[in-house]
C-alpha cells in the first residue's frame, strides 16, 4: 500500500498573519507549473473507475521574489481533495487558511463546493486589497463608502466604483481537484476567480508553464479513459516540457488521488520516470540528427542533379 503522507518535502503551511503582497506596476506572471490529469484506474477485476494525477514544481512567488524552497505547492484539504496553487503565495496562504477554517465549521466533500468556497475567499482578499488602495487614503472603508453614497457626488461614486472593479492584484490561479460521491473532478480557477469544469477535457494546467504542458497533453490527444500508466507518463512529460518556460522549477512532485485517498507517487516510480525521460530525450535527439542528415544528403543529391542538368543545356563549343 502506498504511504499516506510524504515525509519530505513539507506541505504548504498557511499562516494567518501574512502581509499582503507588495504592489508592482502591472501584474507579475505566475511563475510555476501545476498540472492535473484524469485517467482510468483499475480498483479490482471488472471494477474500473477514475483517478487523478497531479504534478507540480516548487517554484514560489512572494511579492517580487521567486525562489525554490523544500516544500510542495499542494494543500491537502482531506484524503480525497487537493488544491494546487500558482501565483503569489501570500494570497493563497491566507485564502487556504480561511477555507480550512470554514470547512471545519461547514464540512463538505463536494469538490465543486470547495472550489466555489476557495474562489470566494480569493475574491474577498482582493476586494480588501482594493479597498486598502483606493478607500483607505480617503479615510474610508467599504462600509462608509457604500453606506454614505447619498452624500457623495455621482462623479466620485463612479470613479471609486470603477477603481474598485478594475483593481488588479498579482495574477493567481488554482486547481481544485479530487474525488467525491459524484466522481472525479478537475476545476480550474482563473485569474478572475472564475471556475471552469475540466472533467470532460480531462486535464488542467496553471502557471507560466501551462501553455507548454497543455500543448504536450493535447499533442498526445489525451482523453479521460487513458489507463494510469500512460497517463502518468504524459503528465510527467508535460511537466518536463513546461520547464522550458522561465520561472518553472526542475523539481517535480506528483500525487495520485483514487477513491481510497491521495498518495504520493512512489520515489522508485519517480526515479524510473526520470530514467525513461532521459532515454526518450536521447532518442528524440538521435532521430532529429538522423533526419537532418537525411535531409542534407537529399539536398546534396538535388544540387548534383541540377548541376548535371545545367551542364547538358550548355552548347558544346567543339562542334562549331
């Protein structure tokens, strides 16, 4: 049986007293990559259900600082539900802390309900940041602004409302994934805190390396009925492809969620994946070299062919 808890690296810890992220001009790109894929899992002979595979690096953004600590970017909300995060870690830490507190008082195992709760927590944090930026310098908070609008000019109300609505903090994303009574689910929370269901698509990726990862998955023509082994290979390969993007770390943490709970992919299996990936890359480079040589030989043949054709069209001066 797979172990229930990884011993190292440490999971994210969510402190309540984190300071808000510093504000920079524009929105910082969310360095990192986090991936979730859905696949078939054989629970017993004749019993085939669904499972979720996740992969992520360890690159973390805090304000304008990026670093690669010995901790994973996954929050384990229960034995069947994980949250993967991208973007400013301070925002996610506060939102996850609040989410965990609410789940203690109002427990739910429904994956969509949890995704919706997390989206609301992110919105609440961003609204507080917007209020601090645009209302606090005026000696107001949201209660005084909304409660005293009859005393303000329409121009002032429209300006502040527009500022609050157009506020942009650091770009963040999240994947909420797991298995509940309805089945396996992958929900993507985008930078506007909108939730999209990727259950039928079968995968989701966030962070600066998401484009590379999704391109690799789509190139494989991924579907949710793929068995665990090829799904694990594609997920790992997608993470490695995402490392071409700036700000994506080289370390890889992978987990599998089944109806029996989540477990880390065994170290021996991760070692084998790395070994096979190295062989794959070497073979791809070898094929590329052979193709280029074959093309070069073909070009040389064409060059000689054209040279011979030109010689035949030149008149023989000895006949004149």
